[in-house]
């Protein structure tokens, strides 16, 4: 066999040192010793596909360290026996429901003691890292003398995404090892870096391939590996006056992304480093206290809940995706971006449109997207190769899934279906990306209505994770299951909804934007209206969002919903219709409520401070609609509704979703506030009849397990 083939095959097999004995003394670890006297401690968490750190795992690690202290091998190699990676971080199940900061700190003291014992071993210690090395896993690696990365390794501290900062010694050890500015950036952003970048920062001492691991580990243990050393600037940056200056800049940058009152973790980390950077003992001690305080905040507990919501919604996709070829009809903003995302996820995609210009624009947007999110140029090329312009629409004949994304006109969609249905494979699924037209209306002209399903993506497709999977009374259950499996296969989260006006997300979001139009009619400043929502924690205010979506689309969806739902929605003002008729449609035309430049709204500061009533007028109708959708059976799980609003609209994640927010605030208070708004502004605020049933259910009865 060609030696190059042997090299490739050997890089797929993990080098784990000597074969462990069958009767290991540990449940989650294997401890062996090779012919050079080097101990190999292999982490292989029982019953899990990936390694994570739990209290039980840390206890076992402590026992293994005791054995190593007694045996005194020539050195120690720590690595994972899991193909998926080194260690994914802490077991987040153990974070859920924490309410006693003192108890959390006691647990952290125990965990810190284990990591300190690893760091204090009187022998060379080497972490060999493949795959992901995140959070607590990276903190274990930092406690070793040396780190060797396989070239597929990824490093990062994602704790900030959970409303926390690293808590197992990472802040102290990382700011000591590499540039404190780079270290803080890694921890504040939650971004991951690859092995080469980690080597250039000094985080790892060497990057190698799997087949060279044994030799690299031997070189490290016996002093032949050139180790990364902290640069002279590290000490300067850890000097108190410099820390103060850098910390001030870091706070300013953090404030652009998230205010302290909503997301305290970044500011707590900056405070920790500013006060104690350069003093490892003090930083470790204060890190535990800071971490414990953050753990019990509503922000952290809600973000931990959101983490499990995402995991649960992933499971709703099921498995067994059989879609290999997607044909997209309509190369506009949504169709083109859906096609690009599917190509990015490894599917063959044909993209059809009546004109060449939209297809060319979609391919250009795809190239721009791939350039941002794909690391290797060869992978960018391959993704673009999978995105095939198809003016003739011949791809429909071979496609497993056809996605229609033409403008929101019933007659146009039915005309498209009449032309394409006879050309589709008998087993192919027909999906519509409609955001407003009930599927009952769309299926009337189809010969095989059972294979029609809604797949409603959200804009921007590459960032918003939700896809509404829309059913109707004639759909084949197997088609629905296949559609959900496809959504999971392209790394998106499926939400099953019954066909109804606006489904869930648009129905909930439309009052948010239309109420803002009413407030504009009341001569409230647009920047003040947006500030009222942003202060609550929404990613953007309703005026800016309307511009982003397109005022023509907002108007069409609003009119459609009001036609079907009556006075539960405010009427769109005449001046909005005039604006749309004039062609001022928002971001896509460069002018709407705001002027747009380089994709950004040109905003001025709010004229007045937003009031609590303004915020309630914008936010509470979303909770009201979500309760109505539960009552009407459009969706059936309040927890998944919260997930859908977070992943489909960006609803303030630290609030835990519109229904969780209502529970936290108090259902009685929400109902009373809505009734007060109804008395003052009209019946559109009237509390839905479903609130009493919702109040009777317990949080998590849709059980996030």
C-alpha cells in the first residue's frame, strides 16, 4: 500500500499509548505506563460521546493524581480517548438550578484543589489535544507544563455564552501564559481558535499530526521540546496602571455588545483581572467567588436554560436525513441565502430563477458568506462548486427536496407548482418558504398535496437558527419527519407548527413592529421607540427591524394578519403605505425609517428616555400572542415556544423567552398590565383567554431534559 495512504489512515487513529488493562481502577479514566516510563492518563467518560467535567469525574481525577504521586513516572501524558475531542468543558447539567452562591463556591474550591494538584505534580506533564478543547477542558490543559495540539484542535472559553466566565483557573493561568490582552479577548468573546493560532499565541508548545504524537510526547517529557515562553510584554500588561487602562477599553467594547445589567459576566471578568492580574493566588481565590456569584444570577440560569432548549430542539429533528440534492426556486434574498446555506452544509444545490441577475447576486452573496465563515480556501471553492446556477430549472428532476421561495403571492406560487410538480421525482418533497400564506390555500391545486410542507427560514439565514416546519391537514407524516430531519442535517433547529396566519414567529413579531408604527403616529421619536426595546434586551428595536426586514414585507404581512385576525392588531398607518409606494423600503433600498450605509442604520441618540409603558407596549404583546398560539394548538410546548422566539427573532436570551419572562415577572402582573394597556389604547392589548391555563402549568412541563 502507498505510504501516503498509510499516513492518512494513521492520522485517523488516536495514539493512546499502551493498551489499558480490562480491569481499570477508574470508571472514566485509564492509567497506563509505556516502555519509556511515561504514564498515559486517558479520559474516556463512561456513557458519553464527548468528555465533560462533572463532580464525579473530578473526584476520579484526584484519585489518579494520588496514584501518580506514589508511582512517580518519568512524565505524564493526558489525552482524550474520545474521537470527538479533548474535553468539551464542564457538565452543564450540574449548573442548572443553582441558587446558593456559597454552595457553588464550596464546589469550586474542591475542583480548584484537584487542578492545583495536577499543576503541582513533580514530573513533566503534557496535554495532547485533538478536536475541541473548551472551557474547563482548556483549564485542565493549562494546568499541565506543556500542551501539544493535533492540527485539527480548537481552543476556546465559551462560558460567556452561559452568563459566566471561566472558573477553573483559566483567567489566572491564561493571562500569565499569553498576552493578557489576547487572553481576555478569548474569554470575553467566547470565540474559538485553531491549533496554528494557539501556537502563535503561545497557548500550545507544538502542533503535530496524530502519527507523530508518541515521539512528540517523548520529546516533551525528556526536555527536547522547545516550549513557548511568556513574552516580556505580558508582565508589562499585568502591571496595575496598564491593567487599568486596558480594562477601561475592554469595558467600552463590552458595552457595545451588552450592558452590564443584562450580561454581568464580561464586566466581572474585567474587574477580576484589573484588580488581581499578575497575582495568581489572589486571582484564583477571587475567581471562585466571582464565578459562584454569576452562577446564581437570573442571566446565567436563563442562558443555561437556553443552552438546553437548543439541545432539545436539535433532538426534535430526529435523524436519517435522505436529502442530498436541493432545488431552490427563486434566487432573491431568502431563496439565494437558503441555497447558499445548504451548499455550505455539504448538499448539492441547484438554484433557479426567471432572470440571470438574481442568481448572479445570490452566488456573489454566497461567496462573501463562505469567505467569512469557512476557514480553508479549498473548502470555499468546494462549497461554491456545490451551488449550481440553473436558469432552465432542470435540477428539479433530480432533486430530493424542492424549496419554493418566490414572492408572497398565492397566484404566483400556484403557477410555479403547476409547472414543477409534473417534473418532480415521485419521492421528492415540495417545500414552501412562505411566511404568511396558509398551506391549506397553497395545496388546493396540487395533484399530490401530501408532499407539500412549509419550511420557513428566517433572515439572515446564516445567523438565525430556527426553521418553522409547517404542517397542514393533508400532509404525509413521513414528509414532516423527513423535513425535520433535513432541517437538523443543515444545522438548523426545527419548530413544528400548524398552518395558520403568520405561524408562530411572524404572528408574535408583527405586533412588535406595528405597535411601533402607532407610537410613531403619536409623535414619539423613532430612536426612543427603538431604545425602549433595546433597553429590555432586544437585539434591535422595532423600527430598525422593520427597515431590516423590508417595509413592503412588513406591510404585506401586517395586512394579511389583520385581515384574518381583526382588531387584535393595529392598522398600518396611511403614511407607511405612501412610504412603500415611494420605494423607501428600508435597508435594501438604502432608505426607510433610517438612512442605511454599508448595511448599517445611521442612527442618532434618542430625544427622550423611553418609559416602562413604551417597553410594555412593545414586549408584552409578544408574550400574549405566544399564549394564544398555545391555546389554539398551533404549537404545543411552552418551552419550545421560548426557544423558537430566541432562535428565530433574537428575543433577549438572558430573559429566557417571552413565556419565561412572563413567568418570571408574574403572570398576574402581565395580565393586569395588558388589561391596563387595553383600557388606555384599545382591545389589541386584551389578555388572551389562554393565560389562565398557562398560569396553571409549571415551567418545564414541556420538560427540557
